[in-house]
């Protein structure tokens, strides 16, 4: 990504300086776009945003392992449009080696709340992890099994008022643990605007100017729909078609 986008134009912000913008209880708005439009967006945002920098690096590699029940209840709940839903995942920040077990809830007011603990591998067994899951998980934790793994690269922006974070994910790849199928959306860009409520956002006007509109996108659900043909996916086919059409139009 660095060869396409000059990310060094942004003023840096450290993890310590970002401590006031964790936003573990927040409102998320997602957008899907392409690399050519991302280049334009970042040029527009240079004066309004900092870019996270860790040990001199501004683009970080992530990998995530999602868990679900044998009947894929978490996937199905999201697919069916239920507003109250939950995900259980283990995410590794590849460059630092840090790994977190996370439980992420979205309530019927569309607020996202995330809880996490540090772990040392991708398993969810063990007393501490079990206690953590028992206090938060809506599902029988003895039934949870690895479902989908993904990989992507991320840059993170923070507005200069420090009231929002923006994550920008590229090079997205999936591997399904049930079917063994691999897929990728390596030409798509997933932008997520994270705010504590509807505080003013400089980015929203820039996105509108570039005709980048809100578009729900769950990495777990889209990745699962693309890699497990046995599951119900009719409500997600249109999203996958939209992403592929967008990429094809912008690549011409």
C-alpha cells in the first residue's frame, strides 16, 4: 500500500497520545471504496488528521480468528438483520505480536461495545479466558469453534480534535476453517469511522465529496459468505456484488 499512497504526509500520533480515543463504546459507520478513491481521500484528510505510528511504521498487519457455534448462530443472526448481535474473535497485531481475545457486541441502538483481554495464542480455552467469556458471551462457550480467519493491513487516523478514529483496511484475505476455501477482496478498501455518538466529523464531508457512502460491511459475515457455500447468504450476495462492481468500475 505504501507504494500507492504517500502516508508520510500525515503528522504522526503515538499509541500513548491516542489513549483518550479508545472508543470501546461507540457508534461505528462503515464505508467501502477502492484504492484510487482512497488516494484522493487521504490527500484531502492530511491537514485534519493525525496518522498512528508505531516504531516508525504507519501500516500494520492484522490477523483475526473468529469463533462461532456449530450451527453458525453468530453469522446467521447478523445475516438475518438482527440488531442485537455478538462476535467472539482472537485478533493479533502482527508487528507487535500482541494478541487479544475480544467479545464485540452491537445493540439495538447500533452502538458497538468491545471487551478484550490479552492472551498468548489463538485458543479460547483456559480458566482466565473461560471466565472472561462466561461473563460476556451469549452462547454456550463449550460449543464455540474456529470458523474463519482473515488477514489485512490497516492504517489508523485520528482527527485533530481527538474525538474520532478512522481505520482503513486493505489487502483483505479470508480462509474458512470449515470449508477450507480461500478468497480475497484485495482491491477493496474498508473504512470505519468510530465516534462516541454523533460528534462532528471532518471526514464525512470528504467522503460525500468523493461519493463514498455508508455501506455496512462485516469482515466475518462477508468472508464467511464468500467461503462457505453451505450457509444461507442471500442477504449478503448484494453486498458482495456491490463491492466487486465498485472495484471493477474504478479499475477501468
